[in-house]
C-alpha cells in the first residue's frame, strides 16, 4: 500500500471533499425529475423516447420517464411552455414552431426550444393488407380510408398533403399507431401512412399477424414530393421487415431530441454526454439509434443548440456556428 505523509493525506482529503461539494453544487439547480414528450404507443417515438428517458434516469440518478403525446408538434409546445423538459421532434414541425406557424399556437414563435442531439431519419412509408390488391400509390382507390397517425403529428401534418400532391383522394383518419394497425387488420381502414423511425413496431406486429404490402414511391412520385416538401430521398433496407424482398424507396425527415432552452447548462451537458458516449446502450433501446451520433448534428439547420449540448460537442471536436447556439 502506498503511504502518504500526513500533510499530503490532509490535502488529498480536503480536495476530495471540495470535489464532492462541487459536484453536489453543480446539481443544486437541476430539476428533481424530468419528462420526455414522445408520441402514441406503437410508434418508434414512444419506444425510443421512453427507453432513452429510463437510461438517462439511471445514468444520472434522477427520476424521469416518457409521456404519451400527440407527437412532435405537441412536444415542441410542451417543451416551449416548460410542461416537459425534453421532447422528440422532426425538423419540419420544428421549423413551423420557431417561425410561429405551429397549428397548435399560430403566431407564437416558440423560442424556448433548443436542440440537444440527432436521433434518426423518419421515413414516410405506406402499409396495406396484401389482400387489398394495392401494390403502388396509384392503386390507392378514390375515397380510401387512410390512417395518418395522431392528430397534428408529423405524419398527419405532411403525409396527407403529400398524397394530395400525388393525386390521391381519401378519407382522413387519426389515432395511435397500434390502434390504426388494429383497424387496418379489421378492415376498418384501407391504408396506413406512417411517418416513424424504422422498424415501426406496429408494422412489425402486423407482419406477425397477417400479410402486408409495404408500398414504395416510384421515381416520378419521389421527385414530385421532394420538390414540394422539406424531405429527402430515403431507402428502407430490405432487412427492416420480413415483408420486404428488396430495399423500398421512400422519403424522410430528420429528428432531434429537444430541450427547454432555460434548463441548467450542466444538466443538459450531462444528458448529452451520457447519450453521445453510450451508443451501444442507445442501440439497445431501439436500433434506429445507430444514427444517434454526434456527426449528425449537421442535419439541424432549424433550432439553436442548448449551451450545455454545444459545450459537449465543442469539447469533443465538433464545431457549431456561434449563431446556432442559444
């Protein structure tokens, strides 16, 4: 055993007490608990957000959990108002929120919403029962009953407009993904238009219970939609679902975890650090977290980064423009 002189030992003990005191002091302004706004059960947001909340709660020894919500549009409002510390949001609804165009609060510029870290791309994909005879978007019959997810969600905000742009006439239905999956199986819906990270739990469940078709966009449809909406081309890997025999063409939009800009800097720093330094753990939450890595912060061109998150990125060699930090 190494022997210390009394003076040295006293200094070390004093330093340890001061270090412990500073750690405690750093947490004094932290919240006692936190909530993460996710989306409806049966969707990727709920699985990802709830799993991430449990991970952070364990990692930082603080009480926290995921909350069922209407999705990104509502999450942005909840975080802006301080009703949720964190939330999950897609870049399209985020741009609307900061520009005062949120359908939940028209005219209100939500300036208390900051980006924390990149999550994954949300593909827009279409699922039908195989016995419907629908094998392409052009096969969708006039007046088809289409489920677009929760009201005011990313899917409900953008997918109806996309299909209208492609000349599809439909009856619009809303609900949680699990519920809509049940309605499709029961013949109460003709189509479900999903905007969610893949694999979508509701689609995976449908595959187990019945035969489905996953409808892709053709080249002309891709070009039309990308010219009209803030989306990019995306390929759903064949390995995502048992149903797919080859990759399926789709479009996508990036998702980021968001935080209230007024949350303590040290708190958000530690949350970001835990998330960015433990991708294996995040992958165990949901495999879409393969893209939950710092290199993907470049895909946020909409929201300012929280100072706590920006500090971690800059300490680890990732540059963020000053005008993109709150």
